[in-house]
C-alpha cells in the first residue's frame, strides 16, 4: 500500500512565500507523475503544477513564474515553492503521485492535503 503525505502549509501574508513537500511511502518501485492541486472553499479542485519525466513541468497559468515544482526521485518527494502568494490562493493544497510497485502494480494516490491561508 502506498501513502502520500503533504507538509509545509500554514499562514502567510500576501506577497509571502511557502514551500510545500509531498512524500510517498510504501511498496514503490517508481513514481511517475507528481502533481499539486488546490481546492478553495466552495470551489472545485484545480491543477496547480505537475512534474513527470518530461524536462518541462506543467503549471496553471495563474501561478506560472511564481510557483516552482521540483522533485527528489530518490526520496519520492515533490516540492512546491510558492512565491508572491495572493489571498485568493487560500486553499487546501493536495498532492497526487502515481507510479508502480512490485509486479508492476500501479498506484495513484492522494494525500490528505495541507491548508494554506494567505492573509491580505
């Protein structure tokens, strides 16, 4: 069984920065895609950034040039550096990781999320 846990959320003033981490653990042979998503109160979950084996990560247009996704493959960990945060980006940020374990048993797992509050 594979589990994903996020950390690094908290309260920050507008214009400030936070760095989120997301680590997968369990029977893992390889993690493929690692993605960050967010869901604000009363809104649908939206993609923030995704990183795969491709050299170029994918970002939502609203965060490009302010957020940076990266990963440490050896640690099955993804990071999201968020700069110049805006109050409207207050949300629960969740991580999704997919890949496979022994016998090519695939997984696609979400973490419980970490709340980010940006005060004005």
